C-alpha cells in the first residue's frame, strides 16, 4: 500500500488500485435562527427547548424562508468561486426517520442555489484544484438518542430545521492527505466568510464520504459506496482506508462492489452496510408546494460580494508579496482566520521575520501542548509584540527571550516587567563585556595558546565560557566581536 502526497495506491498481487474520493460536506449555516422558522440554534440547549410548531411539523404550519441563511449560502458560493443561480427551487425529499417529524426533508435537487465552483489546495507537491459540483441548502433532522432509556429511543428536535449547506465535491480527491487539506480549506474559507463556524465537535461540520477504487490507469470510475455522517477528519481518513481496502479485496476475490450506504464504526475501525444506495427516484423528489421558487437578481449578488472579506488565497498572496514570507509560512498563517488576525496584530509594531518565527515556532508549540486555539492563547498579541521588540533592540537575547516566554505563558505577563523583576536584561555595554572576556582569557591561558597555534574550533569554547560567566546575559553578537579582537 502506498500513501503519498498525490495518490493513494493499494497493491494486491500484481495489481495496483487507485482510490477515488468525493465528499459531501454538511456545513451548518451560522445563523441565530433556523432555515424555515424563527427557533434559536444555540448549541447545548436542553432537549426540545428550541422547537417551534413548524419544526415539530404540526398540521397547518407553513415554512418561511430565512433570508439571512440565503445570504450566507450565496456568500459561501462566492467564496468557492462558484456560479450563483439566481433561481433555485426547494424540494421535498421523502423518507422516514423517527427524528424527521414531517416524513420528508426540505432540500434542493435539480435546481440548487449554487452551481459549479472550485477550491485550491496547498499541498507539499504543489497546488491542486478540486472541483465543486454544487452547494444546496437543506434543513437538518432531529436527533435520536438510544443510550438513555434501555427500552425506548428518545428524540430531541432541537436540530430539526437547522439550516445546512451541503457542499458536494467532484470525485477529484486521490489521497488521505488531500482529504485532510480539502476539509481544512473549506472550513477556513467559511470561517473567513462567517458562514459556518466549522466546529466539528459540535456537529457544525460533518461529511458523507464517497469511496471507489479502480485499477491504476483505468479511466472509468468504479462503483462507489457512501459512508454517512463522519464527524472528524481523522475518522474520514480511517473510514476511507478501511473501505478502499475492503473494495479491493472484494474485486481481487472475484466479486464486485455493490453501491450502498455504509456507516463507520469508530470503535471497530470498520465500515458496515446500512442500506442499499438509493437513487433520486427512491426519494420521490418534487417541488415543495409551500415554498415558491427562490429568485434574486444581479444586484442582490453584487451587494453580497461587497461584504466578502479578504479570503485565504488572496491573503496568502499579499503576505508573500508585502511581507516577503515564504509560501509555506504564508500558508500556515492564513490557514485560520484567527491566526492571521493575531499575526497582523503582532506585526503592526514588530519585526515581521522575528514575529513569524515566534508565532509558528514557540507560540504554536505552546498552543499544541496545552491543546488551545489561538483565540485562547495565554499570551496576547500585544505582549508577544513587546517581547519581539525587546529581542530586536538587544534588550534580551533569543535564549533569555525563551525563558521570559515561558513565564509569560503562565498568565500573559508583560515581558518588560518580567525582565526587570528577574534581572534578565542583556549585557550590551562593551566596556563591561571587555572586563568579562579578559577574565575568561586569563582563566584559560592554555586554551588561548592552543587557539593561537591553529585550533580555531576553540573559539566556540571561549564564547560559551563568556556566556556562562555572564549568566547567559551577555550580548552574543558583541561577545563574538570582542573575542575576535582580543584573541588576535
């Protein structure tokens, strides 16, 4: 089995199989109310406390389109470089679940609000364009709960009617790395736009994963299986790996892959059959008679375009051109909107290169260690900027700065106060450093003779001794300069 940056190949006997992946990402629209009612959408509320008569499908209750959710979908379409359809239709998708009160889901089928678009992935091997097939709006179902009552299934309708954007990719993904990059890029774009918060742990972003395999070199796509409702990138990758190998084993054993819907068991790390895959006619789609076709004009789209912020790809280009960052550095800093905000706040008054190194190095390491988002950083952008300026002007060395940084991490303390309290100011007075170096030379006369006889590598020894005597406070650059003169 080969898993690399651009392809995921499975080897069986003399055959190599290519894995083909497409994702249907369900992104919850960032809105305070639902798609067809004014019920709130707050996460974590008590069960069945955010349910209107419309959400519960009481007889005679009619849906009313939430204009804000429409705007959020159009903005997302613009962010995906997609065609915005000025006329779209809401359809009834008929199927039964205990937590689907109406017995159908209001969705979009042949006439979605957003058409074809694209997303650019930044991969180690270079950029890759992944096609977007469509984005359509639909309402979420409720939630069935099986583990509270031993004899009954309980139903929570708080999510019933919550607005979802289903973003359907083309089958352009070829590896686990690409799936990871694609989901992160989608999440990043929507967070920049403010159309979805992307919190997978809260169910705001999940995906149906379509997987098929074919012999390397074949042009025809294999039979795909859909893995429903996978709620983390890690589980998506695990599900793809298991399912792809399952399909290859079937083919190699002389069988064939049946088109079906499957579930991923995270405990057993395997997919299992849920039902045979329905086609569109199984859902008996038809236009919802309670909702007129959704129509808007060019001006509506134009006004929304004016609200679109600087998106990751544009920001990355600006960071490279304006701040002379490498593509790798820029990509890291724009991958999350909050990270890019923090970076730009730091560099308002600080050196860009030093800021970049400290944010992508020490700060990210600290956040990873404590499992924090950058919005939860124990060190504010203001204080990190102060620390960087103290390094830049020679008040402290890089080594001392790391010690100060550790103290700052305990409560966002002002670095200047820490330096004053701990007596950590760097010694940069040439006269004081000369005294210190004279002492080092006098205490190591034997080493001096060896150095002068040609053992140039001993220079590092003298630097180390000077730093040791100074307690790490001597300015390393000045120490080097003075030592070179003295040892001549």
